[in-house]
């Protein structure tokens, strides 16, 4: 057969076979080029994409920084809680795991069994477990059971300073208060555990895990003194009860540098349980009768109103709400009058019990009138006609420019969220009547903290400070310490005017309308106020008293604001005693603390 | 020269050539293949069968059978097979038709026949039989092949098989290989270049047209997943695999992640991440991507160089074959191996659209290895016809 068909094996067969070889060599070269492109130039991209595919990320929560008061007392801390999970593929003895978890966590056998036997990469059994329970489970050393530690915010002082400190949400992020403002300092940096897993999410042991350690947040040191805060809260609560007021606020500040030592807004709420509304109480009832006609609509907006009620509960009246300051604002009018030369201490006036401004007859609170009095006496008497006269003498334009100079048109810049702005007439709208009412603190609205800071700048020698709580942030082991600086504006008023104002305001307390605020052995300056809230017909009043000590060299300033008290509503009668009691306690304390002699 | 060939064939076997280089390269590729099959399959085999060497054992069994068959074939003078050329063609057709009633489905494709415990891919049989049939046919035609009639005859004869492979077994790549083998054998058998250049140009133009048409169709049918558009999804997935990452582009994307993340030096033997379920059945068609991931660019190049050496040995044997029949047999095997390697690597590196094709000697697959080894046996048999002093 082979012999029958001799086939010539020609040269061209050979050259063609070589051509085929070269064709394939060329194609191989193309493919090798493609491989170089993929494995050298695109390697980084594909490696990154593959890594994303292979790695599962678990985050390690960073411990949030603590909040620490002026005495080193911890106001906000972290409590370690545990999350218990099971990893199906690593469980060796399922029955034992179920038994231990049921026993330690107090869960039903059925509930645990379902989760243990479920085929998943990781199954959470229970979170927010006490550390002691977590430790007990860890001590059993069961393969496949993971105990992850986590942090939960804890406030040792409960409701004290709740509206100032604020609280945190589910991801440990600040919701209100200082927790929000200092979020960046407090929160720290979460760490991560990167584990390499196969396509089903089962960890590949050989690859190990990559850990990025969390960085704990920095501790925040604040100027609040929990002893003062605590006592002020007691006083406020007591006043709230006895005067059946809607709310009572007390602010204590160092007028020279703006450090706030206390800020109370009762009713406060429990920081460890911030989402529980108070039992329907008198305030709610009052609100209900006021909105009686709208009960039908309330049903529909149940959820919205729940959130509204929570927001109302968390609201910090000292900075979030504005009010007509009333007579305490006469401090500003007096300072503007003295500074502008519109009035001098020795000027004498006559108060007939009213004053005519254009066609309006504006009454003094003393209907019979104060008769003849000089400017100091007029301030002691809180005489409206005299202050209207002074206001009119200053004139709208100058008065407005003093408003601006004293910083009343800007926010104070306090380190708390949601500060309300001033509600003021525009300059061109200020006629004699508006000017007259402004002179004794009506027809415009400011926040309590704004009044406090303005008063402080008038009595401290003319320095407008920025009110604040935050003093410094300190990282773990003293690292990363950062002291906070706050802007200061000098020469708000002259030293002369400031001294005169201190003298006049001391007289108000020692002999005038603020004598309920006097304490034997201490020189105290201050001013009372009783303002009617809008609408004027409501019969609701705000009684307040602002005081500082020592009167000749103010080191401490406090203000009490009683919102809608029942019965007597005069600031001199109900607010001044609150500040007096506060000062009686804290002035000796502050001397002990050597706080004043910095 | 014809004279010399005839005299050489009469020489005693002991003076003849045994191509140990070829044998060594094949054994190396087989050994390397088994290491890689174990590396790529052990994780999944352990999860699925509780035996990490499950696939390796089956592969070793098939390889031993294949090596025995290779040695038998190598010791039979290759002209012995010439008489079976026509029968082989018919057997191929029958086997492919048997797929319709008896085919075993695996991975969504009906490509296997089970004869007792042995699985058989008719496509592999068809490739071998086609090489044999064409070699015999071209030799019978003699100088007729230079005419157009002979030329088209050779091209048309494999077409029924190719069409059946494509349509019945849904195995486009095997069909391409069959046609490719035929074209190469024809190319070697014909003295001219012109017709082949025209044929190649026509082929390239046709491919370009299909790509253009599919892109155009997809654009005009945007939003429609059914209809004509989805037939071309494979081509669209080739052009932008990440856009089809959850469908047709999935395997390609996973292979690219494996190759790209291997980098120049690789992650080290056994350290592939992609084989842990991300690239399903990594031991099959996509094994080259895991080789690249574990052994890097150098490993990948080494494998290609081994194949180049194998093809070079084929070329040497073909050019020294005692007669045209032997030479054409070797050219056919050369074409088979080279086309399959190139297609496989091109698919794995997303150089061409994805089509299921295994890497010769390395990918897991019993019948593929067995028939390849039989083909090597044929080549060795041709090589034995070469006298040492002629080299």
C-alpha cells in the first residue's frame, strides 16, 4: 500500500510548514504582548479589584472621647458592650454552642438554634450584651462563637446638663449639644479588620487578617462645673415646682473670659434615655387646652408630633429661643446713654407714672410715678419713663449703632448648636415709639445668652467675650492636646462707662429693685426684669434676674429666667432670690476653688 | 529527494529516530498540568466531594490510559491508519448524532457521551479523524489539489462535521478548530499563497462584520434583552466585560482579575485567590488565568514557550517526515494543538470573545488528554520513520 502511492514530499511543503510555524509564533507574540499589558500595566487595577472582591471588612468602633468637667469629673463616658455572633463554618459542637448561648443570654433554644444552624458567613445572635456576660461567653472558648466589643455612650450624671452635653445616636454620632459641636474631636477614627474570604464568604485562615487599629476620640474638657450645675439645677427645679413655671433657666458664666460654669434648662431629660417623652404633665395639658380646637388634626400628625415633642424636650432655651429681655436690657440702654453722653449719672428726671411718646401714653410699672429722681435712682427703680427719655435722647440711629457695637445684631458664637439670631427692627423702621419700647427691652427679641454676654461686656471693662464650654481637647495619654481659642472684641464701652455701670448696678441690688438678690458680705450688682410675652393679652410673664459678683470686679455672672410663673411674676420677687441662693452657695465655693484669682 | 525518502523507509527501525525532545515536552506539560489541576481544583473538590484530589485522580487515570494509547500508536507504522480514514469520518458523524439522544449534559452544554465509566467527547474524536481523513484525501488527490476543484473539495469536506459540532454540540470552538486544521493542511499541501491570503482576508472581514453588526444591533435594540440582541451578547461582553459582569462577562472578568492580580512574579504556587470559588471550575477552560495568577507573567510565558517548543518539534518532524502523508498528519496535529492553545489563551486574556475551549495537556478533561496523546503517538510514529543521520 505504501509502495503503491509514493507521494512526493516537495520543498514547498517544508517552507509552508515553516510559514505556519511563523504564523503561530506571530500569534503567540501577540498574546504575550497582551499578557504583558494585563499583568504589568493593568496589574495594579486588577489587583485592586480582585482585593475588593476577596476582602470582607468589619469595622472596629473607636472609643468616643469623654467629656470632662472643670473638676475632672467625667460627664460622658463609654461603656463596653458586646455583640455575640456565630460563624457557621467554624462551629465544632453546635449543641454546646446552643446550650451556652441560651444559658448566658437568656434566649430561647429555638431562637438560638435557628441562627446557629443557618448557613451564613456570620450571624448575629445578640447585641448590646453586658461586658460581664460577653466575658463569660468568651471564657467558654467555643470555636465559631465571636464576641465583639463595642462602645455605648454613658452619662454618669443622668439628666444634669442634658441640653448642653447632648447625646449620641446609634452610630455613636452626636445628636445635640456639645456632642454635635465637638463631633470631630470626640469621634475618633474607626478601625477595620480586613479578612480574606472565599466566594462564599468563608474566611481563608491562611491569609490571616489585616487590622487597622481604631484611634480613640479625644477627651473634651469643658468649663462646666458639675457642682454648680447640680446646685443650679436643684434651685431651678425647686422654682419650677413652687412657681409652677413652664421652664426655668439658669446660666452661670465667667464674664471675663466667657467660660460657662453652668447652663440649666429645667425640665431636663435623661441623657441615658433621651427618646422617652415625659409623662403628660401640666405643661402638656396647658398646651392641649391652648390647641384644643386642633385635636382632630393632631391624630393625623401623630408621628410628626412625637418628633416635635422630642425636639421640644431637647431644646436649649438659653440659646435656641429668643425673648423680649425687658428691664435687664436697661443695662444696655444705660451704657449707651452714658457712652454717648446722652445722660450722666447726676442728671435728674421726673416720673409722673407715664410718658407721652408721640400720641402714645406709655406707663411706668409704678402707676403713681417715681417722682423726682436722678439717673442712678431711676435705674434702681427701673423707671420706664426715664429710660424712654434717655433712649429718645440717644436717637434711633445712634441707638442702632450701639446695638451693632455691642454685638447684639450678631450671634454670640457659643459652642452649642442652633443658636438663634436677634429679631430686630430695621433702622429705617425705628420711629419714636419703637425707640421708646426698645429702651426698656421690648419690641425686639434676643437670646438669654446674648443678653448675658452683652451685660458682661458692659461691666467687665468693655470686652465682649465669646461664651463657651469647650476648653481643650486631649488625646489618649495627653497626646494631641488642643486648647481652644475664642474671639474677643475689646473697647465695647469705655472703662469709665463700665465702672459707672458697675456702680449703678450694685446700687440696684443693694438698695433698688434687686435687693432680694443681695447677700450680706458680698458686693453684688444686678438688674431685674419682668417681661410680658406676646401676645400681651396672654397674661404670661417671664421673670428674670441678672447678677454679678463682686460688683467692683466681676468674676462671676449669673442669670435666672423663669418662664410663665404662676402667682407673683416680678423678677425682683421671684428670680432675684434664685440667684441669691445660688450665689450664697457658689461664691464661697468659688473662693475656695480659687477660681476667681486666676 | 523522493528517492531518498523511499530508501529511508526501508531502513531498520533501530537506526530510526525516537523524538525524546517531543516526548519530554509532552510529559512536562502533562506533569505541570496535573500540578495545576490539583492546585486549581483542590479547594472546590474538598468542599464538594470531601476529597481534594478528586479531579487530580480522574486526570491521572485518563493520562495513564492516554500514555498507554500513545505508546501503542507510536509503535504502529502510521500508514496502518490510512485505511480507516473514511470509516473514521463516518464514525465521527455517527458519534455526533448520538449526542442528540444519548448526550450527557454538563455545564449547560450537551457534549459528552458515556460509554461505561468513560466519558467521551465526539468533538475530540472528530478532530483526530479529520486529520487522518484529510491527510489521506490530499495524498490521494495528488496534483489535483492545485486546481480550484481540489482546493474547494478539501475545504468543503470538513464543513459538515464543523457545522454539526457547532449546531448539535453547541461547540463553536471545536468547529473552528476542525476548519482551522483543514485550512492549515490545505495550505501546506498547496504550493501557492494567493488563495490563502484572500481566504484569510475574507475571514478577517467576516469576523469584523459580525462584531460591527452585533454592536450596531445592540445599540438599536437598547433596553431589549430578548430578541436578536442577546445572541451577540458574547461579543458585546468581549468588548466591555465589566458591563456584563453578572452575565456573559462574568467568567472573563474573573479571569482578568486572576491574570492581572498575578503581576510579574505571581502570588506563588497554590496561592490563587480566584480559584476559591470566584472563578468557577478554574481547572477547566480558564486554568491559564490561575497559572498567571500563581506563577505570574514568567509562569505564563514559560507555558507559552513550552508550547512553542512543542510546535517547533512538530515542524521539525513534519519537515523530515518520510512522505507527504506523514508530514500532513503532523501538520494536522500541529494545527490542532497550536490553534487550541492560541484560542484558549486569547479567550482567557479576553483577546477574543469567550468560547469554551480547553488548554491542551493542562486543562482538566479526560477525553481531551487521551485523544491528544493518541495524536502525539501518531506524530511519534511519523518521527520513527526518520533516520537519525538525515537530521
